[in-house]
C-alpha cells in the first residue's frame, strides 16, 4: 500500500478521507436513532434536538480551536481558511461537551444525556479514522519514527508509529467493553463519562509518540484537553477507582 491512498473519478484523483468522514457522520446518526428506539429517554425529542445542535456547534468550534493550538507557532499567520480547515476529534468532543452543557442550562435539562451517544460515537470514530489512515503523513496524526513492529511507511520513507491505526484498534476494544457492560447497573451518564475518560486517556498517552508542538509545560493542546477532561470528571474517576465497601 502506497500512501496517501486515493481513488480516481473521471480522470481526477481524490482522497478517501472526505468519503469516510461523510460515512462516519451518516452511519453514526442512523445508529443513534436505531439505538434510541430501544430505550426510555428521560429527555423529550425537542430537547434532544436542541442538545444535538449544541453538540454540533460546540464540536465545530472546539475541533478548530484545539487544532490550531496544536501548532502554536502558526497563530501569527492564522487565516479564516486555515482555521476552518483545521480540526481534531479531541477538540470536537471537548467543544461538543461544552456546547451540550450550555444548551442544557439554557433549556433547563438536568438529566444526563450522553449515554445513548457512546456506541454511535465509537462507530463514527472508527469509520472516520479509516479515512485518516489512508491519508498517511498528509493527515497530521502520524507518529514519530520507530522500530516497533507495527511501524509503517506512511508516505515519507520512514517507519513511523501509525497512531491512527492504534486508535482504530482501541475503538474496537472500547466497543467490546461497552457491549460487555451494556447490562451493568450504572448511573445515568456514567457510560458517556467512562468513554470520555478512556478516550482522552488514549489521546494523552499517544500524543507522546507524535511529533507534537508544546504550548505550555512541554504539553500540547491535546494533552491539556485531556487534562481538562480528567479534572472535569474527577468525581466520576474517584468513584470508579474507589474500592467498593
């Protein structure tokens, strides 16, 4: 396989990335509505739409803010076009969380709303990451040079950590985990919190095997996003790791 992997349409070459992004969004939304049929939702359909709107707007903003902060040296020459084209999933999840919490305060919803989104998010992330993987080094999610047996030539002749491939494997493991605990008695909202903590833990750790750009204390915007999530959910984390009496 030679990176980036492209397809030809009417004599022109195109990246698969955009196709898989659309598939991820479409399949994720359809899966959400399919799974929602099987649960008794404490939140009305109208409020769900407002919450989804808040999530999308928050994700749109957050994904771009965190992405441009990944290369802080480029802020002095930042343009709207560069800002719009920059995006990262970690920032999208972080911004989506902010957007949801803000909307819920505005419409007066106090019930946790995230559990039903966990499986659709995992599936959408896996599908979207296929497109990222096929981009090779043209998508800035590749790792540093390595002698690890899973190292790959992603298009520049160097054997690198394929961080995207690692993430796809991790998504499969997370899917298995959430299927395994699907009947486990948990507080409303705990499944989403668990997903966020585990996903950002993965992003925090794998950031160290990427050629990242630190913004403060030798940590990148992804590191700081993860630390914020850990702090935001610290009560949940303590409750999960605290031995049961």
